[in-house]
């Protein structure tokens, strides 16, 4: 925490390094970006640049969130500030696939995307959770989340299981999910129950042929 606080202080005081040419944002660049809420400066990586080149989608590498910013709020990052490893680590919930926005590709049950995200928010917001890393694939951690106040970590009491129980997930059949066959089987059972009882996205019947 102290290292992150020092980094934030340094970013607030930093000035863009001198450049021979005007700054041209490109996907993959690590930059200094001014977050919309609070106008604080953060380290960010450019994900995409609009066709008009006046806005960029950025991912804040020390906090994990993303947003679209005008180029006026993005600056080159001084080399000393780029040395520290990102504090946020890419992660996904293991064994689950949630409804997704069609713009993300491979979408299903897109009409329930907002409800699924709200379900996740209710389950995790304001709670200190413990993450069990089930697998690491291509730099992404696949995790199961537990609330330590509920006692020893039992998968049936995990956040992952609660999302499936609420009816907002299907089992994920990727290589990471196969690392724990018992947990994947449990998720299948929980999803089947949610489907049978018409919970969440199953309220009107099947929303996907994948299970």
C-alpha cells in the first residue's frame, strides 16, 4: 500500500517528458492518464484508439478498471514511473461464464448483462474477500472468491457458486476450468438447479444451448 501511495504522489507531481514530436497515442502504450472521477493521474495502458484519434480506451494498470478518455487527458509516462510492475493483476472468476455484451464477442444472454454485473457487485462490494488461484493461463489468474467470515473455504459457499446459484452464469469449459473437476461438476449442478427453478437469466427458460 505504501508503494502504491508513493507512486500516486509521484504521478501527481510528474510532468510529461520532453518530446521531439507531438504525442500520438497508440494501443499498448503505457501512459499517464487523468481519471474522470477526482481528476487524479494514474498509470494506464491504451487499449484502443478511436477512428477520429481524439479518444482512447485505457486500462488503469494499478487498479484494474477501464474507461474512455479524450486524448487531452492522456500524456506520455516518464520512464522512471514505468519501471514498477502493475499493482493490479488480470483475473477472472474460475469455472464461470457470465452474460456478456455483444460488443465483446462470443456473447450470450446479453439482455441480462447489467443484471449479472449488479449481482456480482452486491456479492463483493464492501467485503474483504480471499482469492484462491485455481490456474494461471496466458498471464490471467482464474480465481475462486471466498468470504473468510464464513469459515473455512468451502466451494459451495464461494462467490463463484453464489453467482451461479442466482442464475447468472453457465459453466466455463476452458482449460483453466478443468484444473478442478470437482468444482466444475459442482457448478454444473448449481446451474442446472438455477435453470430448473427459473432464477436470474433462466426466468423464461433456456438462454443458451451451452451448459
